């Protein structure tokens, strides 16, 4: 009998025990969020300033749930970054399944947003309530990233609760390995959404297929 487990119930301990996933602390493993980032235009900065202002306005009308985060924060960033234009495709609420070998277990879930480029997964995005720590989505998004059908290439992801953003890199191989970026916070001085968009753009440029 096959047992199904929702991805949102999966823990890091489960992924370690069943898939051997490992955290990489060597900062050379995930340089893509730091090196060779593109510049963004003045117009893009102005639009991101509006996104930041909109976030703080939304906080005054709680609760800010996942749909609100996606509409007010994620969708505008993807729009500003031209991810709704060819050669990209943005899929929402995509169902995924991950089988645990020899255990009769299938992990199921729905990816909040998936950015595709010629069927290659550029970015998996998991949005969480504003009241949730982004750590709450780490095991869930890693479960989704493990279903990437291109095991020979890195898969990149993003978790956000609207105010905080963290990027993830996963390399499957024989032993899945992952690393995370720094956390970018809307409440920090300046506008760290600029950095988020730069990283988005850079990761998309790395995909040549």
C-alpha cells in the first residue's frame, strides 16, 4: 500500500534520512547569488520601490496570506524582471510527486510558482504567510526541487514570506546537496528587492537550454 505525505509536512530530518540530502557550507558552492550580478534600470528601481511601499501598506490590513504575497510581491517582481515574456513561462500551483524508494511513500504537493525556460526549471518559488519564518518552507521547497527532471543541472529556488527572501541551490547527483544565500529583508535600509531582482536575472541568464 502506497502512503502519501503532503510536502508541507516533510522535515529536513526526513529528507536527510530518506534522500541523504546535505547542506553545503562552503561559500564556493553557491556563488551565483553573489558574482556577476547584472545592473537594473532606474525604471526597475522605481517599480521595486512601489512594491516595497505596497508591502508595508498591506501589513496594515492583516492578515497577509500566501495569495496576497504572491499578488502583491512575487508577481510584480516577476513582471518587472520580464519573466512573463518568452523564453520564460510562469506556471502556478503545479502538482509534483516525489517517490521514496523502497518505502512505499510518495510525497505530494503543489508548487506556488514555477518559472520555466524551455522546460528547464529556473526557479521554484514557495510563498509563506507574512507571520511565518521562511525556515518553515525550506524542507518543502527542497522536496519540490528534488523532483527536478534534469538531475545533471543545478536547480534554484526562492522562499519568501513577502518581507524576507532567501535563495536556494540544489545539485542532485548521487548525493543531493544544497546551500542557501543570505536573507534579504524589505525592512533593511535601502531596498533589497533590487538585490532580489538582480539575482533572479542572473540565475535566468545561466540557463542556456
